[in-house]
């Protein structure tokens, strides 16, 4: 399994620090961790929250479940502004996913069972809802922070490589009043 991912992550116009963050990690055996973290608000405090989450995911074992990873991020963000996040772990075409808050998920050539978990990482999450499914060969997954409108069809960008699709989506659907992130990943055998 090969996961090819690309992203565009931009701070709100006028801000020097970005409250959004992206994690894309590959294991030596082809497993992959994908995440978009959206620190609440924008600016330095939002950036500090998203950096705390990235710190957890950068050290995460590929054997860790999505549920345990989300709990670790939740603990690491205590004392910060908090964040929304969507986390995917893909192993041998098996995908596990959990989303807290409003980081959107879109996909093509697959159906991913995702129920958003209400709350804010670092503050209050009543229940982490984890979805799992087999992801098909030639599937495309996109994660988007709320700084990007989801009023488009991901299928309309299937002819583009992930980097080009991420740039095109950002260019057309970015909201200027917030940090904005688009992560596009293709799964192939």
C-alpha cells in the first residue's frame, strides 16, 4: 500500500502564526498517519494548541489505536486553547478514523463511516467516536479545516495529483477570515 499525500496550510491573512497544522507520517511497512488539527481561533494561542497535538502524533507508535491517540492528544492539549482534529490511521488498506470538532472529511472511491465527536480537544469531549473500514485501492481522502468551504465535489479533482488538487481547492474555496488547510491523500497498491 502506498499513500501519496500533499497539503496546503495557510494562516489567516495578517497573522504570522498558523493555528492549523498537518501530520503525514509513513512507516517503513507502508502504514500512514494523516491528521489535520485546527487550534481554536487563530494566531499564537491557536498555533500553540495545534503544536501540542502535532507533538503527540509525531511520537505516536503506528501500533496505537485511533481512540488511544485521540485520548493522548486530548490530555496534551489541556491548558491550551484547545483544538478540533481529524485523525486517520491506515494500515494494509484498513482505515481507522476519529474526528472531534469541525475538521471535515471527504473521500472518493470509498465510504468511510464517520460520526463526529462533539467537543474540543483539551477541554471537553463526551465520547470519542471511532469509525473503521476497508479503504479501497485508488481511494482519495481529503481533510479540510473550517477555513475551507466544503461546497465542492472531491470527484471533480480526481484528475489532479494530490498537490495540485490541494492547491486548486485552496485557491477556490478558502475562507479569508480563518486559518485554512487542505490535505489530499491517494491510496494505491
